[in-house]
């Protein structure tokens, strides 16, 4: 059977006397009891409740057949004649409303069932019943009674835990669940079991009652001292036991909870600051009690989940409890996942990291920092729960082992999403971690711990190098690399008895070096410098600092430290050398002040690259020293020395007396003025230069002083003077630095020397032309040039100025042995040395002299060889020069006036027939005879001569056009064509005409006809030869529109005869092609109209090149 315990509140309205009156339960359908007659159970008053009446309780043993059955029952009170309790629910089917007993098999505890009823009410008086009907508050009173009864029942149930034992804990939960099930679904029996729904009292109300009661009994542990909660009212003496009980109730019954309830529950479950042994003893006692009831691990995990969801941060206080009740973790494989490492398996703890309120969680941890002494896993949990921004402060203020800290940071940075804000947080975190390595505790590492720490740092470094995409975060990998270095230095002294295998530290370092180089390659994806190297700006402003941070890292292995540094510097050097040589130099100069702030090896790297680049840069940049001068050259003495040496044209080992090369370098090298300034204004830098550079400077000064003295004396070599004049500006700028002579006086001196050397050069060129013309006349007459030719052959460059001109005197005279008149004539001849016409007149003059000489002498028949006349220099002018220029000037006059005959054109300009550009040059050259006169006639004469040369080419076309004109009977104006025909037909007799007779209109006509090519002339010629056909077509077809009708009729007539069909097609194409001439010209059309129609004929010919053949076929 089953034992049923009835619990109810008997209303004081029964006026029960516990000594004399009895309370029973009568029921229906319980065998072997008679329905509503036998007493099923007698109840006793167990507690006086004052105004609420009595707590009555009784027990009945019922057969098991009554389990899971709805049994109607009521309380029978023997007061007076005896009466049943009154149930305020109105009947539905007209009978009596009874209570309903439903013993649920699934909730039995040791075959016991506790039926928790509410207040047992007496039948109301007539007045009270009337009042209820008027007020309409009958249900409210019933609900109020249920609440009173429920609170009393809860107090009764929780009192079971006053004595803590596993049995009491089991009975408590069993009775509480039975109470909960009975209360949330108030059943009545009205012919059948049904819910009393009119009361609106159910699960929500019971949950509120239960939560409110648990808040009440928890208050003594939550309220501050003196907060009004009495410790005498405490039901469960242990705060932790109460907390776990409340947690289990909430979990088992699925109770809702406010955020404040969750926070209070976490406070109950937080271990107190007592000795570790006391906490363990209590936990073991509680664990034993709960072992047979429920799984606290699951409930604690669910509580954490609810707190995380509702953002209740106090859940971090209950983690020691969770770790204690959790099953021991088995980690057979590595690496361990973060949740398993931190003891947070099954929890979405990462959600708390996203919180913006970063200080709250850390403050809660500080309040309960003592918990870390009890739970060694707690530090791992808290590290994984905190927002990243709080982790650095946590590491500073919370004690933890170095390995744990390193592992925790490694987990946190596993997949960190780096942004600008996050990068600063990560950098600060790593710097904090780096500081912990300097603390005293970090130096006491065992071999195994040291190996783990080293590998942890290395793995963290590898991960960060891989995920960091941007170089401006360089402090993150740099700090991590420094952590590897510091951990490496914490290696414990080797113990000979320690058989533990050593970690291959060098291998770790080598791999870290490879990762570092890879990171630099990925981060430095642009060239060293920006595209505008004149500013020498780095593409990445952070680059120098990054190299400096990594290069300065040292390791316990000195050999590896050296290799680390050399390898990174080699990569930096390679990056520098990828820039053009000039950029390598400029970036060193521009960044020198910054480079001195970094490790000296970085400055040396840039310095070496710049120095090595000088040799190549000097080959492409002559102004290298000029570019460097804008920087502090006092700090760049070694580089300046190298530039001076590498720019110097005379290398060591060669002749130091190569005066010409040195002078040229002094005059052309932009940096030379800075070299001379070192001797003057910048003597501080001079002292820092190398000896080789100083020697070069002395050599340059010596050469410059030598030529300046020679200039003043007038004995300078001509080649040196000419080079100085070519680079006068630089010469003057050097003079201003090193000499005291005023610039105005120097310029006047150079101007005099320039006049002198210019005259010599001018006369040498003119005499050269004169001698060349004399040699061209040798076939007719020989000129005895004497000493002049030898003087001309001398190398003027190697002569000193005072030996070829009267230096310092006026008028200037050269040493060439020619009279002033011949020198003037030679200059004039030099102006026309390229004129073919002038040379032609020169040769004619020479021939004339030769012919006159032959006619004046008797011819010696016996003499076999012809004797050529010889002229002295005194006779050259009258015999050759003067006649030549007379002919040349006469030609100029005829050309300018337009009186030059066409026969003269044939004679003089025959060579220019196929070279129109040379003709234009010749006409411009002859204008030099009288430079003061205008040249507006040149273009017209050029066109006239050119048109005259080309006139015969258009003769055929003109004749053909004339024939076509006659065939078509055109009577318009063809005067231009007639004039052209007249000129060409009477060409021989026309030679006496002047150039001006070739009018612009004639030239225009010729230009029009010039476009008539061979094919086009053939096309016109074919038409001219078909006079009869033309006349017939124009007679038969009055209009081009009649062509289609005619062709259609002809095609019908031809039938299928291929030959006839082809002839019709040819006829159509021919007439259509020549239609512009056949039908578009009127009888009075002139030359212009005719030429316009020809353009259409040419287009037809371009479309059908066989048009002439079709006409004649």
C-alpha cells in the first residue's frame, strides 16, 4: 500500500476544542471503507496558529490500487452534530463539490505521499454568505487562505532541514515536489476531477510564494549585520547548504529568477573566507548529502549560464564550487581546449569578454581574491572570463604562476580580432606580461616549468606573427620576442642528476628568427621610400622603430644573439639597397638625426649602404654633393669624403697632373662650390674629412688658381679659356668663394678674353672656307695661299691666347697672314659656304679666269700638258671673289624683282628640280647678301620655280581634258587651261619670259591637274577616244534616270545569252560611272565645273578600277 500524510489548516470558525473534538477524513471509492460514512483518517492538531486556526495532520494507509486515481474526499469535523467542511466552489452538475486526492506514482518517496491542503473552512453564516455575494470577493478570500496555508506548509517542509542529513535532504525534496504539484493545480471533484480555474491561482502564484519564502530564509546570510534579519529564524544553519538547496529547488522546479535573485544566490554559493580545511570539511559533508539527490555540477553550470545570459557577473564567485563538484577532467591529448583548461566546459564564457563595462567584473574578483587560495583553477577561469582590457590589471594584482599566466594570455590571443583599439590593449597586456618576467618569483623556475614557459612564449609569438597584418602593430611581436628572450634567460642551472631531456633552445630561437623575417616581409609590402624621394620619407613611418626593437633583443646564447642581429640587419640592408643609389644616400642624410637615437648598428647599416652607393650614384647624378648640402654635412663627413673622392675624375694610380680632366671637373661638377667653401666658411667640416678628400681639394684649388692667373695674364690655353667661358657661371661662383676680385671686374675680364678668342675662332672658320673654295678652283686656276694654310692647320686649342691674338690691345688682330680686305671677304664667303648657287658662280668665275689666260697666250702645239694659271693672294679678290659676288648679287636682284627668265631658272636651279626643300634653303641663303631688306618675295619665287619645274608633268592631263571638252561641246571659261597649254606647247620660245609670268591662277590650275594620276589620265583618255559612243548615249538617254528603263529593256532582249547579258551590264556600269561628265555638265560649264565633276568620276573609278576597259569593250 501507500502511506498518505494529510496536512491542512483548520479554520477557527469551527470553534474546535482539541481536547473534545475530532477531525476525520471521509471519502468515496476507497476500499474497504464505506463511502462518506467510514473515517479514512483521523487528524490531530499539531500546532496552534492563532487567528488562522490549527495545523492538523494525520496519516492513512491506503491500498496501492488508489495510486494515480482521482478520489473525492472531505474533512469531517465533529463539532456539534458534526459537519463537513465547506468548499466555496459552486457545483457544476448539481451535486456536492469535494476535494480531490491524486496520488502520483512518479512522485512517491518510500511509498509515502504528502497531501498539502489549504484552509478547511466551516459553512458560512447566512449573513456572511450574503455579504460574499454582494461584495463579490469570495474567490479572493479563498486565494488569500491558500496563500496563508502554503506559507505554513513551506515552513513546515523546510523545517525538515533543521537537522542536516542525507535522508532529511531526500525527504525535503520529495515533500516539496509533492507540495508543488498539489498546489499549482488545485483539483476539486464535482462528479469528476477538475481544476478550480475560477481562483486564478496556479503555477505563477506558487512560484512567487516559493521564491518569496526562500528570499526570506536567505536574508540572514545576505543582509549586512544589523540589517533586521534574525539568526534565530534561520532554518538551515549553513549558508552554503542553503544556497545549494535553493539552487536545487530552482533547478528542479524550473523557477524563474530575477537578476537580483541570481546575484543573491551567487552570494550564498560563494565560499566564505575561512580556512581551507574548514571549507573542504563542509563541502564534503554537503556533497555526501546531495550525492543521492541530484547533480550539483549540472545545477551550478546552469546557474552560470543563466547569470551569463542575464549579465549577472557574480557567477564568477561560484566557480570554485563548480570546480569542486565537477568530475575530474581527463586531458589525454594536447593541446587542451581553452574551456577545458579554464574549467569552464559547457559555458559560453566568451560572452562576458564582450561587455563594455570592463571594471565591474574585475572589481568583483578583487572582492573575493581569497577564493584563489582554495581553487587553483580559478585563476585560469578568471583570466578567460575577463574582458581583454582588464587582463593586464588582473595579471598585476592577482597572484598566479608564470606558466599559468603565459598560457592564459596565449589562449586569449588565439583568435583575437585586432583593431586599432584592440592593438593598444594587446600591446599593454604583453608589456605587463613582460614586466612579470622581471619579478622575483619568475626567477625560480624548475626545468620542466621553464621548458613549458619557453614553448608557450614561442607558440604565442608564432601565432601573433601570423595574424598581425599591419606593421604599425610591431610592438606586439617585438614584445613577445622579448618575452622569449627573458624566459630563455630564466633557464635553471643544469643538474647532472637531472635526466630530463633538454629543450633544444637554439631550435626555438632559429624558428623565432624565421618567423620574424617572414613577418617583416609581409608587413613591409611597399618599398622603403615613398615615390617622392626628394623628401626621403619612409613608406612606413614606424619602420625604423620596428627594426630597432627587434635588433636590440638579446638572448642567453651570445652566438645566436649575434646571428639574430646580423640576419635582421642583412634584411634591412637588402631593403635599403633595393632603392636607387641616390635614394640610399638621401635617406641616410635626411634620417641621420633619427638614426642616432636607435641602435648604433642600424645607423651603421644605413651609413654603409649610403657610402657604397656613392660610386654608382656619381655615374648618374653629378649634383650629389649639392643634394647632400641641404643637410648637416658636419655630421656626414665620411659620406661627404666618399662623394668627393668618387666624383673625382682622376683616380688613384693615374697621373695626378691630368690638368684638363681636373679643370673640366671643377667647371662642371655642381658640388665643387661646396668643396671650395670647406676651405673658407666651413673649416669645421674640413677637419673631419679623410686625407684623400683633403688631397683632392688641394689639387682642385691648385688647378683653379693656375687658370685664374693665366686668364689675368692672357697666356691661358685657348681650350682652357673656351671651357671656362662655356661654364662661366660656375667659374664665377667659385671665384666669389676663393678670391677677392670683385665680380664686376671678373666679368669684364672674361668678356675681353671672350672677344679675343671669339675673333680668332671666327677668322679660323672663315679662312677655312676661303682655303676650301680656293681648292675647288684648282681645275681652272691655282691660288698660292702660302703661310696661311699652315697657320690654319695648327691646333688652335693647344695655342696660348697671347700667341694668336694681340691680347689687351684694340683693335684686335689675329696672327693669320691675310690682308684685312681678304679677311673681310673670307668672312663674307663663309656666310655662303653652303650655297650651291654661290659655289656654282665661284667655279664659273674661276673658269672665266682660266679661259682668258688661254686666249691671251699662243697655244704651243708641241706642249702635251696643259699649264694651269697661278694667282697670288693679292690677285684673288679681283680675279675670283669680286666676279663671283657680282653674279650672286645680280641673281638676288632678278629674284627679288621677279625678272629672272625661265631659261636662267633652267641654268641656275636645274639641280633643285627634285629637291624643293633645298631650293627653299638656297633662296633664304641668298637673302644674307642684304639682311636689311625684306624676305616677303621668297615664298612666291619658291612656288613659281617649283611650279615651273613641275609644269611638264601636267601637260598630258591638260591635252586630254581639252579633247574631252571638245567631245562634250563645252563653251564655258577654260582660259586657265588654254594658258597652260599655250605655255607648255611653246616651252622653248617661252624661256625668255619672266618668273612673274607664272601667275597664281596658273599655279592653281596646275595644282588641280597635278592630282590627275596615271590611272585617272587613262580613265579620261578612254572617254576622249569614244566620241561616237558619247554622242550616241547623250542623244539616246536624255537623263540618267532613263538608264534603268533602257537597261531593263536590253536585259529582256538579251534573254539568256550570257554574252549579251554581260554587254548590258558593262553598258550600265560605264554610263553610270561616267554620268557626272555625261549629264551633270551644262554647255556653258567652265574649267572649275569640269574639275568638280572629275572628283565624282574619281570616286567611281576607285569603286571600279575596270571602268575604262568596260567603256572600250
